C-alpha cells in the first residue's frame, strides 16, 4: 500500500514543477529524493534554476517593499505617539505639581531621543590619561590638607 495518495503525489509533482524539489519537499513533507524519483518516472520537469532565482529575487523584492511599507507606517505611528508624549511632558514640566525628578527625567529623555534622531551615540565613554589622574589626585590631596588646617 502506498504511503501517499494519488492526489498528494499530483500536488507534490505540481509543486515540484513550479518551485523546484527542495521547496516542494518542504511544503509537502515528501522526501526530495522521492519527489525526484516520481518526477523521473512521470517525466515531470522542474523550473530552470535561472527562473527559480528570478522568482526568488522577485519574492525578496516584494517582501522588502512590504517591510519598508510596514517600517514607514510604524515610524509615522511612533512619531504621533512621541508628539503626544512630548506635549504631555511639557504640560507636566510647566505645571506647578512637577517635581524636580519629573523635570530631570523629561529633560534626560528629550536629550536621549534627540541624540538618537540625530544619529549621535547615546552612550559616552571617557578616557583619561595618567597625567590627568595625577593632577586630579594632587588637587584632592591639597583640598584635604586645607580642610585639615581649617579644623
């Protein structure tokens, strides 16, 4: 008894001829070797590799366009959310009930977002030379000495 029905074989062979053995096997779950064997026995031909590459290229282009449309839509929606949030933060900061923490938080977020929009790094690292550190240590020691004298 055959593992596949005549309808399943026909579907698999049709896919084989349209999208090639690998994709047909993936979509149907039929072993690629089995598909090739059926195709050889029935004389079914597959799509030429060049045509498959062209189809793949067109599919990628469509997917990229769809992704670009989605990205543009998300940017527009996030821009709207950001505008509403900024107006709300301005209301909060200018109100009498705003705390220093609220104001500093809003300012920090605004600076961070501005850096992101400008393409600037949002994290900064500083490097200090040993000469800078030596000078700073000398200043601290001098301040400590002065504070001991003041006591």
